[in-house]
C-alpha cells in the first residue's frame, strides 16, 4: 500500500519523536508499504523555519536527505494537485494541509496523519 506522510510525521520520523504512534510505526515498518513525502511538506518546513515557528535545529535540507535515505519517495507538486484543492470542503484553511490532501486524492494514496481535522476530509486518510 502507498502512504503519503503529513508534514508533522515527516518531522517526527527522523528523530523518533514520542508522538509517533504505534500505529504509525507499524505502517512505516511494513516492508510492503511504499512511503512518500511531499515537496509541500518541505516547503512548509522551510517557510516555518524561516519565520522562526520551528525549532532552530530543524533543517529542511536534512529532513529531505533523511527521508530519501530512509527509502521514502519524494512526491512533486503537479498542476492537477494544485487545482484539485478547489473541490475540498472548507474543514480548515491550512493551505499546506489542503494541498497534501489533494495530492493524496489525485494520486490514489492514503494520507497518513495524526491530525484529527485532516482525518475529517473525504478520501483515503488514516489517522495514526
């Protein structure tokens, strides 16, 4: 099965953050699963680092490198992803989350998240 990581998971995995649930660890540890991370997450991390909203020790370049080294696949942002945001219900307004949801829907990938708001969207979303 293919899974797209929500941004907080992209941040938590390299440091084995305690917030990473057992369910998430099971998905990540299953060799039959393909794990993807989005350029959207890297963009969000870079912006929030630049604004001082994330720990200063977080480096988006290292996050990308570690994700690739872990065997995760990088998902680019395509025009179809961007324009698919317009059909999503207005559950919340975070543009990064909305683009991740649209990517998952367009690509037929299950979005893996710990965020209850994201889990309310239609489509294949797994809250862990």
